[in-house]
């Protein structure tokens, strides 16, 4: 007997805003649709950092996810406005009584984008075998695969075995994924998993055709063939990505209008925030994400109309499921393996001063830990008030450092803090503040190196940076998505292997036991209590240096509609349109 869990798609029309381009939009005149919606226009947005890869299994940063989620789809996806899960390529599904088997029914009108990987260059309908092929790629060893550990590993029956056998030349498959017919497949789990549908919404679970996988291989980092509302028309690495409307997209809105509404999206990669703000002010970008403190008031002033009474853009904000912290690689640096040193460094940091003075309110002090405060988590049983975080206590910090054998830092080498460029001056300002506090309070000398994002993330994953800036945006709205960063089984056996998730290579038996127990606990309040206890282990061990939590902010020109902000920074351009273009 199966428990029916069929969902219908939710389509929304919400208010937002934009401006007009004077190039390509002139070639794509708008047309009226039902419900007062207009077709047409090219949405112009910018990413500060270049993407590393658009290959689903290799997506590890938010900028790549922003682009790829317009091109690819999974079985389920998020509603941009409230982060509820809605049908994607699966129109419905059932869950077995023991909560371990999911049966998905695919849309019969979902088609892959036209591409030369197909014999006639024309996209074909999605089949259940495509989902299986994509999942087998996800569960295979690949130097680019950063998604397996946080998706199917230890969750789906046969996934670990498939991963271990991949590359051996032996015949292998994921025993827990079965194709029942062209439009139906089942997935069997090792244990009931309360977050499994969220996992299926992650980029590693995006679906692509076997033809593309076989033809392009590692070139899928830029050769994208999906089913999403837009397809990749042009990529000039580091400069621009052009997406064009998928005329064959399966989706329609509540009025019966064919989706998407936009004719296309143009992504630029201007690395300087000041220049990005100038482009927005001059009407050359339709939206920008997060304004640095040093530019905020100037931006608001410059974008007022001549009377000074109104702004020509809307501001959308939301508390962010995002935490900024400094990682401590306990395997690489022997001093960071000493708990007293790690705790002393944490107690010597005045996080409130960083948030209120350095950031001028752009972030809030990370008083709890890695999981940012949200009312939703608290109501569900995550007891933030019970957590003992790091208060500013330089006296206790000095005593701990003395206990470790290094009074006022005597005998300690200078640590090198690596931060990435981009995002305005925020990274550097925070680093300078931390550098000063550690020197004044503990006598610890900190040198700094500033590198590009791609170099930084490569150094962090390879374990070449022992003290480094990092930030994590939740992959799904659950504390587990943050705490997985410290799960021991995510650490590779060899130091030279990349550690994509547990970047500090932290291992703790008690933490792992609590985390593992939470993965199979179906009672949400009990599960959150286990995760809260696991976080307390991290705080007691000072496994990292929490700094501040973000608040998301998006500035959008008033002609752009349905481009909303949410705690995960998730973007879905399917419903975005221009009111006057």
C-alpha cells in the first residue's frame, strides 16, 4: 500500500521591477499575454565572480547555480517566493508506507533543448532512462564531482557501490533506481529520509540526456543541454553568458500563457561592485544583488529621481540562510589541531563590533554558530537559546592561549589568512578587523593574501589554505545543510584529494554520531534537537570561526516583475517579465 503524495504545480504572479536595454531588446518587441503580463525583453544581470562549472555534478558555488537553474531541471524544484517544493520534471509521486521508496511520474511533454548531440539536432522528450543516466553520473568518481557526498551518498540504495565501482571497467548500476517505463521510475532509500525531496532539488540531481553526457563529457562545464525555460545560446568565459527562451518549454501559467515570459537573459561578469552599481544606475543592468556598505547610501542617493522623492528601483530583502566564517584546516596546520588555540582565537573576536561597526549593519553577529537564526527553524524545535556560542571574552582567550603553551602568542608563527577578492571591500574590511583583534588581544600575528575566487576555492578544496574565508548558503531550508560541512565521512582519505564539503577536514566521533542519528529521525522536533546538539559539539571544539550572518538584498528596476528575493538566494526566471519593454 503506497501513501499518495501527489502535488500540483504552484504558479505565482508577484510584483517586482526593471529597466530597458537599448540593444537586443529592440530586436525582440514585447507582446501582450493574458492577465496583464507581457512577453519580451532581455533581463540583464551580473555576477561578481566567474563560474567554475555549469556541469550539474560540479556546481559548488551560487553564481553557477543561478545560471544552471534556468537551463536544467530536476524531478522537483523550489518555488522562488516561499521555497516550498513543487513539481519539476516529475508531475507527481508516491511514497511507500515505510517511507523508503519513491515512485515518480514524469511529464510527457518535457523536452530537451535542441542540440547537435541529437542525431537530427532536435531535442527529444525526457525519458526515465535519462534520469537514471544523470543519477549514475552523479554517483560516479569524477574529479569534477562535488555533489555526490551531499546528495545520494549513504542515502540511495546502491549509490555508494556504484561510486566505488565507477572507473573500474566493471558493469555497475544504482540498484536503488529503477526505470519502470519511459515515464516512471522508482528510487529506494537505505533509510527513511526527511530531507530526500530537498536533495532531489539540488543541482547535482539536474537531468540531462545521455547523448550530451557521452558527447561532451567534461565539456559539459559549458555545454549545457537541459529542459529548463532557457537554453544557452552563447558563452564567452569570464565575460558573458546569453540564455534564450525555450520555445518548447512544458510550463504554462494559470492564465494558460506559455512560459517563460522573457525572450532571454544576459549575464555579465563585472568583478567590481562599484562598477556594477554604476551600470545599474545607468540602466545597463536590471537588477543587482547586495550593495556593499561603503556604496549603499551613495547608491540610494544617486538613484533618486530629480525631486529626490522616489527611487526608480525596488528593494527586496530577506533574512539569509547564509553564514560567513573563517575555516581552520586542522589537518594542514598542527597549531589548529590544538583546541585551546582555536577557542582562544574565537573568544578574542568581537563579532558585534564587526557587524555593527565594520559592516555597519550589513550583517548580524554570528552569536549562535554555523546555523543562522531563523524563526522557522526555532518554531520547528531548533533551540538557539540553548546553544553556547562565542561571546567576546579576551581575558578568557588569553588564559586559554597560555594553557596551550603560547602566552600572548609567544612561539606561535604568523598565520596566513587567505581571502578572495570580489564583493566590494567587505571581505578585506572584516579581515583587517580580525587581524587587529587577534594581535591586540592575543599577540597573534596574521598575514593576509587576497586571491581570485577561482584560485581561492581551489586552494580551499585542495587543503592548500589552512586559515581561510568561507561562506555557505543553504542548499535547502534545513539546519542539516549547514552542519553537513563538518561531517567526518565527507573528508577524503588522502590529503591530496579535494574535500568539497568538509573544507576544514574536521572529524569528531560524537558530532558524526549525532549527525547520523538526525538523518534517519522522522520526528522533526527530535531531529532538530539532535542537530542542535551536534552544533554544540562544533562550538565546544571551536571547529571554525563564525563571523556574521547575511541579509539578502536585491535592487530591481521598477519595470521588472516577479523577481523576488528569498533566504536561499534561489533564482527562477520562469515568471519574470517587464511591464514596459
